[in-house]
C-alpha cells in the first residue's frame, strides 16, 4: 500500500470515470529552431489549453464530483479563476447547482466564463485565502460538496490522467515540464510517471512555493504576486501534493514574468497556440534557458491553460 495520497491505480480509475466527459487533448511536435532555440532536443507540446473549460482543471473537478454523492444543494468551490471555470463547467454538464467564490483580482474573462456556465459567483476579498474562508463558511451552512482546486485525492488523480494520456501519446519522453501553483497537476503527473520521465516544476520567480518547499523539505508559505498569480498564485503547496512531488519531481526552476510573456507571444507567433500566463510558464522555462536540456533529450511541455483575453495576452 502506497503512503502517498494517490498512485497509478487511482489514476487509472479516474481515467475510466472521467473518460466520457473530457477531451483527449492533442500533442504537437515542434522544431526547437522554430522558437529560436539552438538545442539538440525534440519538443512535444501537450495542448491541454483546448480542454473543456480551457484548462486541465476540468479533469480533477470531474473526478472529484463523479466520485462522490452530490447533495441537492450542489457543489461549491473557491478559485482564482481556472478551477472555478472548470467546476462551473462540470456542474453545467451534470445538471448541478454551483457556487464559486472568487477574488477581486480574478480576471474578468474568467469570471464571465463561470457565469456563462450558469454558476453563482461570489466575490470575496482580494486574496485566495479570503475567498476560501468565505467559501468554507458557506459550505458549512449549505452542506454543498466542496471541490478543492488541488488538495483532495480525487483532484490529484484526475489531474494525473493528463500524465497517463501524454505517456500514451509520446512514450519516448525523457522529461516533462509542468507549471505549478498549488501542486495538484505536477503531483498527478509525477505520480503517474513514477520516475520513468523526469518531471520538472516550473514556477514564476515571484511565487516559488514548490522550489522553496523542495529546498526546505516541507511546504512553506510564500508571497504571491506577478503576471500568473491568478492561476499559479498559491501561497503554499498542498499537503497531499508535496510528498508526491518530494518523491518524484526531479527539479524545480523559476521563470520571470518577462519570460512568461515572451513564451505567450512565441506560442502564438510560431504555432498559433493561445495560452494564458500560467499556461505558458512551462514553455517559458525552455525558451528562457531556466531549463537546459541534455543533448538529444525528448521534452514534453504542458501548455495547460488558455482562459485569457486575446487582446491582453497578445497586446
């Protein structure tokens, strides 16, 4: 029996459970020279940005909801944006009521998508912790099923289906670059690979929660700021995600906001892929040199979200 929150069996179960409800997202093999990189490496982009609701979060949200009996009052969550969009999508598809608590700084494009899916939106405070506190009080009052963005086993296993899918599409990968916020995605992906590929954490320099946690041997609280704060802005890595990352994540690198912005532009200019800042962070590690591949390395890059206003992203 594993001492971790999830294992490959849990991810297999999640894949069976959510399979009818999520897209198998495509991969795209690109030439490093297309991005101005003089490196001997093969790059495979995993375009999870075209998933239902615009990000990988849909996988974990579906698995959490489908794994539990949902009370008549429905589901509830707090989110900086993408998770709220995902939960509202899941609720709409399954005919459930959803209440989503967001912050004052959640981008309007994401709030609009949550509302368009029929969910009730509550704006509660400037920071995610404020929204989460208000949400927990409401959940106690109503009894709604709480869908956590990253710190529930069902969520981790749902996100792990992305790793399972990628390995089937590109079994030759040596490394996989993953953007990190609360750690749910990288925990799921690394739990699937179990060291068969090197899983690399990528975070903004202004939100180094995983890098600090791995360096200090435990989750620690960091300040949250910067371009990708709405999707990667978690003060502390989740308690369930960290032990998985500690065992399986090979390295952690940091990228600047400028590098993330350049990666957004490069993805659009070179392959016409629109990514939000958090969704482009993994690519930023490669383009900026924060991650330096070995000669002949096969690299997977997760482009994990696209919930952004094109005028803002490409302006």
